[in-house]
């Protein structure tokens, strides 16, 4: 019921304004500009105009009537307000210079009303005439309560794109456990070769020392050669052992090792 009453009241108010405007037009046609101006200014002062374009037309009409009454100052004020609300307004061709003169003067001295909407509401960018007396959300009102600007809430900012996943390059060559497995294998091969050469030198020394056919100098040379291969064998096997330990450590660091809990034991599981 309240909605029906409100809607009916709004329609009645619109009908009244249309009737008043029709009366003003009739009075203008009868050259009764003074009475017509009173009606139009009363419509503006009522503060019931809800569209800025409609308010601009009312001020333009009031300016024409004021100019027709030789009230140039009042005409310029109305024209300036109309142009601030709608800079595209123009007078019809053939309009009397008595009306066009204050209109063009107002255009030359008037800058448009500029308001923009933010998430918090209306923000006034330019209002040389001081038309905006208050704002309410995304609506701005003049001193009478007429709407001089109406906007909409800006769309929410787009969410930033998700960060691009950087592929995991993994550890470098020296940080891979497989590298050290290869080093360990190579060291084992070298160590085994050196051990074989050491054994050859040992066999030569045993054979030469038993047959008594070789002097001390030859035996000493075989011994030195065997010692060199023995040291190389130890170095190769040591490197293989160290590389194996390093590979095991890197494998554990770079691969999660699941803990396996049994009924009577706890251990780790791995897969190669």
C-alpha cells in the first residue's frame, strides 16, 4: 500500500510539473514572460528534478524568459547553469540577439561541471559555479535538492594475475646425486686399474727377487713402480668412497625420504 501511494504521489507530482510547464509555455506565447518566468523558477526551486539534463533545460528556458524581459544578469546566471550541466545546449536558429547575447556571454565564461565516481562515492573535479551543495553516494544535488549529477559505482578492480610458476631448475650439475654416483663409479674403475697394475708390479718383484738374476737396481725400480700404483689405488678408492657418501647425502636432501612405521620397527623407504 505504501509503494502504491508513493508511486501515485510521484505521478501526481510529474503531472503537476507538466501542467505548470504547459502553463508557462502558454504564458510565453501570450508574451507574458514575467509570469512564465515565475512558474519556471518555481519549478527549479521546488528541488524535485531528478535528471541533470531536465534541469539544464529548465534553466535554459528560464534564461530565455529572463533575456526576453531584458534581465541580462539573471539570464546569464540561468544560461551558465544550463551550460555547466550540459555544454552541448544551443539556441535554435533565428533566436533574437537579445537572447543570444547573454547566452554566448555565459558560454564564454562557463566551464562544465565535472564529477566522477569512485568506490567511496562522488568526487568533484570542477565546479566553478558551485552548483553541488551536497552529495549522497553517486548523486550530487544543488541548493534546492535538484540532481545535478548522477553516476554509477565503478567496477571493482580486476584481481591481479596469479604469479607465474617458475619451473624448478633443480640443483646444479655438482649438486646432483647422480653426478657423484658417476664420479664414484669412475673412481672405482681407476682404482681397480691401479690395483691391477700394483699387483703386476708385486708379481714382477716376487719373481725377480726369487730367481737371483736381477740386481738391486732393477728390484728397486719395480718396487718404486709398485708403490706408485699402490698410492694411486688408495687415492682412487678414497675418491670413490667420498663420492658415494656425497651422492647419498644429496639423494636424501633433494628427495623426501618417507618414514615407515611398523608394529615393532621404524625405518625409511626409498626408490632408485
